[in-house]
C-alpha cells in the first residue's frame, strides 16, 4: 500500500478523533485528552498516515526516561485494516524510540484482539503481564507486552519506513537552490546563481541577491520538480533555510516556502543553513557518521562544528571573528586585479606560483591566540598583509609574480583552515572530518586536508562539489532526517534569522 506519513499537528485533531472513536468506541480517549496528547512535547511523538490528503491512521509514543518507551495509542481506519498500515506505524514508533535512546518498549492491547497481538509479536513484542478488567465498561483484560529494542528489531523497523519526499529551498546568499530528496536519495538539485550580477561590485550585494531570488525561485522550482519527475502534490514536506545568511535573501526563500506550505497543506521545516552543509553527506553515503568535525568554508561563513547527532546535537567550536575565508579570497583577488569570484581566479593564478615565496601571517595561531581562539579564524590581518606587501613592492618599483602572491596567500589560508580542523579532531578524539561550503572547490584546500588527515589517521569526507556550494538538496536532506527522526514540523510563526546560531538546528 502506498501512503505518506508525517508528524501529527493540531489541525489533524478532528480526523484523528474520528478514527479514535470509530476504533475504540466507549473506551476512546476524550477529545480534550487527545488535544493534550497532540500538543508539542519533548517526550511525545505522534504521527499520521495519509492516503492522498486524508488521514487513515495515527500512532503515538512517549519516551519516558530516556531508557524505555510506551506506545500511547495506535489506530487505523476500518477500510485500511489488513493492508500493512498498522505495521508501518509501529515500525515508525520503534525507529523513533531507538533514535531517542530507548532500550525497551511497552504497550497494552485488548485481550480480545488477537490480530493486533499477532502483529506485535511479529515485531518482537512478548506478553509480560495481564491487567484484569482493564478496559471498562466492557471489563476486557489488557495484555501487557514488551519488546527489547535490539539492533535487529530496530534495523528491520527502519528498513520498512517509507522515506519522505522533501522539497528544500535555499536562498541564504547569492544562489537560489531548490532540491528534492526521498529520504537519503537525491532526486534533483537545481541552482540559479546571481554571481555575474555581483561581479562588477567585487562581492555580493544583498539587495541584488534578494531581487535575483525573486526572479529565479519559480523557474528553479519548476525545473527541480521536472528533474525529479514528481508533482508538487506528491511532496510530503517542505524544508527551507531560515538562517544564517543575508536577511533580505533569506526572507525570499522563507516567504516562498510558507506560501507553498499554506497552498498545499504540507508541513514545513525551518532549518539551519550551516547544519544543512553537514547533512548533505547523507546523500552520498546514506548517513552522517557521528561524531564528526565539520569545517564549513564559504564566502560568508568559516566555522568549525562538532556534530554529535545531526538532528539534535551540533556544537560550534569556532568561527571567523572578522572576514570569512571566501571574503578574503574575493578581496585579495580584487587587490591583484584578478576579478570575481576570488576563489577560482586565485586558484588559477596560484597554479603558476610558489606557495613558499612569501611567508604571509597565519591568523590566530600564536600560542597566546590559541589559548583564547583555539578554533577561531581571522583572515582580515592576512588580507591587509597581502595589500601592504604589494604596496611596498610597487612603491619600490619591483617586479613581482602575481602567481607567487596568490599561491603564498592561498597557502596561508588553507594552512590555518586545515591545521585548526585537524586539531579539533585530535582534541575531541573524533576520527573524521567533513568539509563543506563553496571554498571547498579550492584545489589546494582539498590536497592539504587529504595529506594531513591521512598523516593523523583521520577519515576525510568531501561531498561532490555540486553539493558543497549552497544548494537546496542539502536543506531537503536535513528536513528528511528531521522527519525520519520524528521531529515535529515548524509552525508558520518562524522568521528569517540572519544570525541564527548553529545550535538551533530547526526553528519551531
């Protein structure tokens, strides 16, 4: 049977209660109690199953103390019984319980319902007790069942879960990205860049970026749907970047995502741009192996993250205190008359130069700096050092090699980036490093990271370059992971947040 599944929301109450009352009659929960159960809670997770736009089943779970979980309720509409929907809902609950750390799971079932008992037994549950005359007023006994959430039980449950089809929208800077994923599988990744419009200014102009998003979003969306071979009505959920980034640019994507959510009735997930760069790795190897250190390097961000769990535990270890690495590349490229964007043209010029010709400073690497800024970055001083070196050389009338300057500058940047990233891995006993962001396209950064990670016994992950730059696929991937982990959708009250903290993985 083909159906969709998503977290339940308050608007589902009437349909859920109709199934509750039809299924349980006099023992059905009061509607007010059902309302309370559906309210957002850190301990409870409720899901609905849909056939088209109609709710045909629901289930809820409560993880009591982080060690065991209770099935609160489960019911399927009469016409859908016997088609596997009850099993699918139970598999979803088992998966969520396991991901939240529960080691065992309990439920109660009527003694006069042998079909349900057989289903639960097939999923690993066994009777441990009997409560006499529990269901009133009929006086029916309740069979108490327990399941040990062994690795095998959890694996089978997760394999059986239908993966959500998620559309992701990214508009944090100068690229309009729309991606579509099904669970961990990439279906479409369409990007419209406004880079050329910013070239004559030597950097991103926020107003131009916002206007470009307005113009590009609709055709980019259409192309993504065409590439994925799906219609908007088939999408299970919408994910959108709501920060960090340029405020005006973010507003365009957030506004579009909210409009789509309202028009289609689909749940919406507001997610963190930086965590999206980490989540993209699921599209290549099916999961983000954690813990991992993530080095994110782009025009607007240079950050080091410790990712213990992609959807619930991301810590910011350090970030740039002035210019991001990408900004430094752009400014030095403009200084050398190489054009925009700086990354590719510096890379090209550096190919003919000597990276040891000039010893440019490595920001925040002196012992006194490492005490306070061990994982932080600073590239403003490096940019100034390059400018002064060129100024002195020109004032003396000396000929100098632009290639040497470019190569020496690039070496200073990547040396700091890689040194601090490897130090973060070693200090935190994390044997893996993930690179993300547009600057990862820099050839020397990839080379040096590979060399030093191999020497330190660290696994290096570099996603395809098309997935490193800002894109909608990474946002859709993070949204899908949140859904499969049982996270509630965001409300429509969230806003664009240009300074959103990386610890805020999803905005409610």
